[in-house]
C-alpha cells in the first residue's frame, strides 16, 4: 500500500491563486490550537497578532521596516529557486554584504560630510553578498558539490567573521567594551521617509528590486532561460542555455540582493555593526518567497504577512505572555501549509493497494 501523486487536469489560475489563502487559513487553525494548548484565548491572540498592528499608524511603519529586508532577500532568492537551485545561505550573504558595505562608513567616521559614502556602501554590500553567493555556484559547477550544504555552512563562517570583527579589530574603543563598531555618521545612513518613526528609504529600494525582478522574468530572455532551466533542464540545454553560467549568474544576483538587504539593515535602522544584525532574516525570506509563489508582487504581500507575525509575536509576548518561539513555529507551519496547498492544487492523492500494484 502506498500513496501516489497524480497530476490534476482541471487546475485553473483561480485555484492556484486561492491556494495560499487556503494555506493561511489552515495555518491559522493550527496556530489557534497551539494557543489553546498554552492556555490562552485564540481570539485574544489573533487580535494582538493581526488586528491591532493594522490599526496603529506607528505599527504600520514598523511592519514596513520589518518587511523591507524580507522583500529584498526573497526577491533575490527567486532567481535561484526558479532555476531549481537551492540557495539556503542568504543569511550568510546578508551578513557578508553588511560587513563589506560597512567598510566605507567606518573609514569615514571622522568626516563631517561625504555624499558618496552611502551609494558606495550600498554597492559594496551588493558586491560582498554576490561574491559570497558565488562560492556555492562555483563549487557546484566545478566539483558537483551540493549548493544546499555549501551555502548553509557558509552562514556559520559569516556569523563568526562578524563576531570576530565587532569583538576585535572593529570594536568601538569608546563603546565601554561592548561588541559593537563605532556608530555610522549621519551621511552614511539611509534617509527617513517619515518625520517620526523608523521607516527609511530602504523600502523604496525593496520595491524597486521587486519591479526589476518582475521585468526580468516577464520581459527578458534571461528570465525566460531561468524559468526553462528550472522547469525543463533538458529543453534548456537543447535551446542553447548554458547551465553552469546561469547557475553562477543566479547565485550572484541572489547573493547580491541578500548583501544589499544586509547593508540596508545596517544603514537603515541599526547604524552600526554588532554580533546580531539579522535575526534569521535570510531563512525567514525563504518562507516569504514561497508564500509569494516566487512572484515579485506576491513576495511583497508575503513579506508584510510575515512581518505582521513577527510584530504581532512581539506584542503577544508582552500582552499575553506567549513565548516568542511561537512566532517561528507558526512561520514554519505556514511554510508547510503553503507547500502542501501548492502540491495538492497541482496533484491529487491516490491510495494504491497491493491488488492494484
């Protein structure tokens, strides 16, 4: 006896569009069960998690701030995932982009003004993440090494490199021995978009990246080649697409976007380097990418949905004494439900008994 997945013949665009909504609804039901097991009211939890942040102007700004790096990273991951490549190390590429992009602000701390610092920092952040992202691609192309393992292991190297720098050569001598670098000068920070709050210009960068990705996949031969390489590798080879070259380019773009997210985080709201600058954004962005169905527009909505769970989780921890780990658990459940909904929309299950084998 076994289960088989058989392709459905009646899959419509409407059904595919509704699949994530069904997944979110089912994930909410599971989340309600977890809240009940913790001895809390699910209605009160959902109010704190999802309703109150949407009615508070300051909270809406915070949602945008939290969604910004997720949009940037997830948009970059689309290039790899659409090509059936598994970049699991966006977290490390984010950190490396933040490190490389911070070189210029730290070197110009004593200057009074320098308009070129911020643009150069953003470019170096992209470059740092791109080069770090190229390592799994090169090892895959040259030696056939799994990009999953390499990209994931590189996360730990990036984290330890950051920890060494902020506790060693880059530590602020006036920082009372705390493991942080000197604060960046004002001219090295992204400008705020609102007079009050932390909303910064990184949101505009994120939206621009999403628009550019939509254009690449919808209007360019390169985007078409990535889609073909992911959906039909043999057809891509017959069409003349160079698989190793596309692998390298996809990882360069994906890593560069993650590096951009890293330097945007540092110059947008943190203002300095410290041991923890990400908090798992690179991994959370994987959920965002699939929640958005690997489409730039869907990613924007997915990023704000996940940002809502993060902000709501922090509020629920204070108001209802719910553990913050519940938020990560819910995000994992949400990813599982989205993948399951996508699979069951495309395929139907059939139980095969011994008599039918």
